[in-house]
């Protein structure tokens, strides 16, 4: 099973293997606090990817 969470969400024992998929390290989170098993920069979306989606309307 795959579970998606924000790195800012509370860490739970049920999280299992914790992987960050992002090119940049998130602000305000130390590597110790993140408690990640891996950081996969190479499979994260490119900087151009978000530009191909229309802006969100609230």
C-alpha cells in the first residue's frame, strides 16, 4: 500500500518506509526531524512540470 503525506504532517508508526520525492529540501525541517528512509530527488517532477497545469482557483 502507498500512502501520501506532507512532510509537515505528524510522523506515525503506521507510516512504514518514509520517502521524500522533491528536488528541494523543505524549509523548517531538519533531516533528523524528518526521519526519512530516503530522499528521491531524481524522480521528483521537474521545475517545468507545474507550469503545464492551469492555476488553481479558490
